[in-house]
């Protein structure tokens, strides 16, 4: 029998190719598989009129088949036919088992066809439809609801399409040890919610009989997601409060008092002042600070973090700033060193590339306390790195670090250091409170005065020559530019080819004017990437073509133009992050969203949002409406609970109910030792570690 924690390799009949494809979808264990939910359902009791069909929809149609033709030979052989229902024609095509299917088709017979309708030239086409003989309207009643699962092209190619996934999940559910489906919600809560059991919900979400099954199962599973996430976050917050006390920093210190009134290069915004006060109040407490500092691109998070570090340094403690890439860490080191040039403090930089005598010197100074601020990559958590009295850790873009990496840094102090996490990824306030229930959240929701707004324009491919003419004029005035291409896993080879072809085209055009064009993407070696980025940062290169490796952590103040190819293939938050790579200097900056003319209505709406607002939090709210909170956040670690069904935007009632229930349970039984809560305690332990259902002492 299978357990929830069993690896998918243990599922009978699942070959290594399919295992690999599922793992790319972050499905590693049986639990991951059974919580890989359908994103929509098709009612097979309904027949649609061909004359009213729309492209990119799953439908069921019926009619007679004619124009049956076997075309090509060998691997190129395919079967084509036309389905006619009296109101319109639908093209059908089969690329596999063509001859076998041809023998099955009879022009005098009425068939029911089910599949996805796609555009093909000037007509609509259904490839490899599910085909059955129509036996009367009464026969449709037994076809019921069918789930449709997210699948990639590579999954479909290896016969792991939506139908195969449903079969795999249903068969897996039958092989799971029934004892693992212990109901973890107390009966009183089940009665209050008037909802089905967890076991029933999992079965019916994959095998619904009708719309009522879909609604009931999803309601329970959405509640589960909110409830378990909030329960974990609130318990984590409780646990942190019981940890041994952090260093209490009770004064602003001499360094802050010297720097703030005399050396601060600009006035803080009211939002920055508010956040500095919030941080100081945390440092002044004996409780460990765990604060998330959110701020849109360019809002001034770094100066706030620096002021917090000065408070700790001025009280005799060391501080650390950790960034996910060497490029970003170097930029932080350069900017903080410039800010502190007239202060009596020592700032050092540590990464994997720092070696020999310099590395030995840094490690010695850090251990003795001579180094006040250390800035670096994950190199700062290596075992040989020893601090003298670490009191504050600042982590930039924390979702780029694993839980174990962060924990290794926290362990480098006798008392747990205060933690300030910076994020430039705008997250709606309600989502931030849910995802980061274990953290206090500060938001810098105000940009510095005088910052020029980036002019954003949506243009079509046929205007590219005009765009290049504008770009050339700006380069003549000393500007630099990014041109970004999408890189999507399912079409990675095609995307890289597009990038390389774009590089050849742009190089050919701009080399004639004496401008150097460079290219960077994730498949390049680290040294190659660093060299390209260094050349662009120092102005030795004028145009940088890239995939989204530049989304976070690139700061080139002279770069004032961002061109995003195939902008319709990006989400709103990602577009906003890319736009934030420009507008960092004194020049007027521009962002051009380049798309084909014929894009979807959804894509047009995204382009409209981008051209109408530059407020990252407004954009995040809109992005959540378009894509759901799971994609917007992008910040939960692998192994944490993800919101797969629930939506912060549309399931507010369920969210508030789960919030009330978690508060009620933890208020009366914080350690979950009550008899009614032992199953919940065991399940939370499983969610955290993926182990057996052993009773926790």
C-alpha cells in the first residue's frame, strides 16, 4: 500500500520517463500527486453547436464525419476528416494510429467528439478527439463531469495528457493505505462548516459526478489550504516567541546619530521614516525581530536596511547582508561602502570568488569583531565563517534561499539575530499577511520625490523598425538598453533560438553605428554571465539581450530603455520587475511592451494595466485576479503549503472563517495536545517533514 509520503517512483506501472515529467511539475510524493488538482471541468452531458465554437476551448460536439483522407507516408502519415452537425464544419486530425481509426469511421454514423478546439489556418480543428458512436441523448447522462489538468507539451508527447493524469491519480488513490486519510478537523468544525470529509473531497475533486461534487470538494480543499497554512504560520510565530531572547538594542547608537542628520544624501520619505521606527521598536525589544520589508522597485529599501544596520553597529554588534547572486551582493557592497565612506566602520565583501589572503583576512577580521558589516552571497553561511557578535541579518530577495541556508546563518550567533527580509516583489497586503503570517510586515508604499516615472508603451511587431530608430537616437545621447526575451520551460529550445536570432539581428543593425551588443541567459556558465554583466554595468556594452535572468538584482543607472519581446507571455508582476531594471538614474526612462497584433483579450488587459499604472502593489492586486495567488507570490519554498485551489482574491469568506477557527483552536490549545487536536498535530508534522503519521510527543 502507498503512503502519502511515498515517492512517486513507488507507484506501480509509472515508468521513469513519466516520473521525470511529473517531477518537473513539482510532484515528488504521492501527496503532491493527489493534490495536483484539475483547473477546470468539462460537462460531457452537454453537446455544443459547431457554429458557435471558440478556439482554445474544450468541448463536446456530435455529427456525421465525411471527407475522410489518409495523407502522407511513414512518420508523416495522418488522417483528416470533417465533422458536420448541420450548422458548421469542424476539422478533425489524427497523427497516430491513422489507418486503424480510418477503418472505424463510417460516413453514415453519428459520432460524439470530445477534445480541445484550436485554430488551424482559417478554420477550427480538433486533434485526436475522443470518439464514440452517438447512442441517443439518454446515453449522454452517464458521461458526467470530466476534470482537465494542467499539462505541458512534453507531458502530452509522452502520453501523460489530462485524461492519463486523471486515470493515474484515480488509480493511485485506490492504492493508498486508507488509514492515512485520518480526518484532521475536529467533528465540531466539520459540523460548523457543513463540509465533506478530507478523504471524500480528494476523491470527488478528481472524480466528480456533477457540479455539486465539484463545488463541495473544492470548498473543503480550499478551506484546508487556508487553514493548514495559517495554522503553520501562527504556530511558527508562537514558537519564535518562546525562543531564547535576541540581543536587546535599546539606543539608536552613535553611528546612527552621526549619519542620519549629517551624511544622509537625501531626505527620507514618510513611509521610510515609519518603517525605520518600526524596526527600531523591534530591536529595542528582547524578542527576536522577524520583519518583512516590502517596497516597490526604487522605493528605498536599502537605505532603510542600512540605517537598521547602523543602529546595531553603533551598539557594538556585527551585521550581515546576504543576497542571492554575486552581482547583487557586489552592488549592495558598493552602495553601502559609498554611504559609509565617512563613518568609522569596516565593511567587507565575501563570495565564492574571494580567495587566498583576502579571504583569510576577512574571516579573521569577522571572527575578531573588526569587521562591522559583512555583505555576501551564500558564502557567508559556510562553516568556516565565524562571527564575533552577530545581532542583525538582512536578507535580500529571501525566496531565492532555501530554509536550510537561512537557518545556517541564524545559528552563527549565541542569541538568535534579528532578521530583516527585503523583497522588491510586490505582494498584495492580504496575501502577504497570509503567506507571511510568521512575520511582521512593513511596506514602503511611497517613492522618493523627484523620481521620473518610466514611460511605458505597448507597441506591435510591425513597429520594430521605428523602435530601433528611437533606440539608436537614445544610444547616441549616451543611454544603454535591455532587450528581454521570454524563456518558458516547455519551449526552452525555441525561446533560446529566438534570443540568439534576435542577438544576430540587433548586433548587425547596431554594430554599424559602433555600438556593442551582448547576450546573457541562464544556460551560460557563471563566469561568462558575470563577464557580460560586468561589461554592461561599466558601459563597455551598450545593449544587453537577455532572458529573465535580469529580472531581479541588476542595477545599471545608465540603462534607461527596456524592450520586452513577446510581452504577452509574461505575467504582470514579472513585467513590472523587468520594467524596474530601468529608471534608476537621472535620464527619462522607457519600457516598450512588444507583442504581435493578434493577442488574447487577457493579454491586452495586462498590457493596458502596465501602461496605466506604475504602482507595484496595484499591479500585484491585478495580477492576482488574472493568475491567482500561487503564481503571484512565487515566494513559498518547495515543501511549504502552496495555495493550489484557494484564491485570496475570490475566497475571502473561506479565508476569514479559517482565520477565526485557527485563532480559536490555538487560543484554547496552543500545543494541540487536546484529544480532539492530536490528528491535526500529526498532519501538521507530516506537512512539515513528509514523515509517517507517528504520534508526536
